[in-house]
């Protein structure tokens, strides 16, 4: 009788322990899920900020170089960035210091009309680089793939794709300024050649990696790789034909800006697909 009683107590204790461990496990799973969701939200916000800062850089450089045709677009872009920065201030994040530094930088940079063209480009390059580094840190803080093979391409998105988009953004800003001024220095043409090579190399590597991934996981992604690659190629051809080797380019600043924007939008569109894929996996 005593043995039966002791066995019953032991079973009860084991059941209670199992229940406690189950509750703790569920709490940890929910905490990890919230952490991943927070990081995905931060990545989406950073993607928007990078695009906005890039656009602001190109438009403000055109204005500082003498083209006033895009002043309204510049003001609209600035207002959109202010809204995103406001959203960044309310983020619950383990990277608060990095976010605060970025927010402070924008508060000084938004008055871009006070800068000379060279410093304007430099400051925009710095804040975008800050965004890219923060994006890499957020993406790497916790395993967003959760061991799923269909998400293995994500490292390519946070590195090659984002970097290619930024070099394209720099080419847009500098090229728009050159087109607005109607002339380029030898130093500017050397820089444009460098940017051309960076876009070509990184985008080529990104498209090859993503194509291999979609071949192996046809159900995993929704990239329009052939179209995106063609748009980037068209932009590279534009740089080569309209700017490289020409001291006095004829292309209009707005036309060049729009051509470059199409390329950047396609590259950042790859980031959007990755973020949508992450969100859909979280909802399962």
C-alpha cells in the first residue's frame, strides 16, 4: 500500500515537472518568435530608410549641382523619411544605441541645402552605411532561417543585394549631379568607373546565387530574376554610354535619375520578397 502511495506521489511530481517544463518551453518559443518578429520589423524599416536616404541623396545632389526640377520630390522624400525616423524612435530593440545614432545623424543631415555637393554625398554615404551595418547586425543577431533550407538565400540578401543597391544608389547620386552640372572631372569619371564595377560584380554574384537557390527550391521564392537582372544591365549600359569617358554628358539629370531608380527599385524589390517570405514563415 505504501509503495503504491509513493509511486502515485512520484508520478504526480513527474507530471508537475513535465507541466512546468512544457510551460517554460512554450514561453521561450513565444519569446523567440517575438524576437524574430521584432528583427523582421527592424529589417523592413531599415530597408525603407536605405531607399529613402538613397533617394534623398540623389535629389539633394541634383539640387546642389544646379538642377531645381526635382525640388518637390526632394521635399516629399524628406517628409517620408521623417515619418520612418519617427517609427524608428518607438522600436523595441536591443540595438537602441545604433538606432539613436542614426536618428541623430538624420536630424543634422535633413537640412542638406546647407552642404556643398561633396560633403552632402559624404554624409549620405555615411548614414546609409550605418543602416547597412545595422541591418547586418539585426539579421545576424538571431537565426532567421530557423533551419529552413528555403531561407538559406537570406545571407545573399543582407550582403550582396543590399551592397549592390547601395553602389547603384551612389552611382545615381553622383551621376545625377554630373548630368545636372553638364560636365564631369577626371576624378568623377574614375569614381563612376569604380561604381560601375562594384554594381556589376555584386549584382552578378547576387543573381547567380539567387538563381541557383530558386533552381534548388522552386517553391521557396517569388523573385523575378530575369527581369531584375535586365533592368540592372540596362542601367550599367546607361552609365557606360552616357557618363563614362564623356567630359560633357548630354543626358538630362531627371532621365538619368529615373533610369538609376528603376535599377535600385529592382534590387530592393529582392529584399522585399525576402521580408515577405520571412513574414509568411512566421505566420505558420
